[in-house]
């Protein structure tokens, strides 16, 4: 159950961080205004909070592993909301990142 909880928290963190960054981007780069920027800032703050809920107690491990989740989530977000189509190298790189997440977070340790 701990791995499932951890994966859910990674997904929530990715949604908050990537969504927050996208909202700020929309507010600034697409001139959608302060409301979008403010919502993005709140979402980014939520990301920081969600990361603290991971069952592992090591900040460096959590953030290092989350980096791989961020790569995969960013490509998925781009596909879903911006029409981005990754090439095979994007997908290979993402697969490497997700394998790294699994090793960093879920490898057996003594």
C-alpha cells in the first residue's frame, strides 16, 4: 500500500507543479492576466505541500525521484493541453526517467 500511496502523491504533485507552471505561463506569456498567475502560484505552493506527504523521510530522494515524474508528466501535459507530439527519443528518455524513479524510490534497502 505504501508504493501505491507514493505513486498517487507523485501524480498529485505533478498535477500541482506542472499545472501551476502552466497557469503562470498562460497568465504571463499568453496575456491571460493576474488571475491565472495567482492560481498558478497557489498550485505551485500546493505542490510543495504534497511532496512533504511522501512516506520516505529523505528530502533529496523524494525530489530526485520526482524529477523523473516531472519529465513524464510534462510531456503528458504538453500532449493533452498543447498538442505536443513527442518523438521516439522523448519517449525513450521518459522511460529512462521512470525507471530511475522506480530505482530511487522503491529499490530494496537495508
